[in-house]
C-alpha cells in the first residue's frame, strides 16, 4: 500500500463553503485489492449530494490517470474527520457524464 495525496483541486471541492461554516471536511480514499490511494488533505463538502458527486469525480480522475486495466474491485471510501465512513462508492457505480 502507498499513500498519495489526491488533488484538492479536483473540480467540486468546496473551499468557499469552509469559510461560511456550512461544510465539513471529508477524506476521499480510493481502495483496491492490495493498493490504496489515500487522501491525506481532504475536501470540504456542504452536503451528501456534493459528497457523492465528488466521490465520482475522484474515481474518474484516478481511472483516467491510472494505468490499471481493471478497476472493478476499487472503491471510494469517504470518511469524516473522526474516521467514520460516510460513503462507500464502487468505481463501477460511477456515472460518466458528457
């Protein structure tokens, strides 16, 4: 297993929401068989819908930038600052829009 800070600049990271106090910090870890990409920085999200949409963007960013041919056993494991799981999203459930 290795640690990589996923880019906080992935579209949808709500930095402005942090300033208004309406968002919470979440970490979007990508977990696969024998490997993991750990989000050491986290991202501020204002709602459950935003968390799900950002999880999809994180998975897509990893899939399009990665060299693995099979992502079927990978998940985005979203955790709050206390380490509690908020969402577990399979890469195979990610919706490609556009």
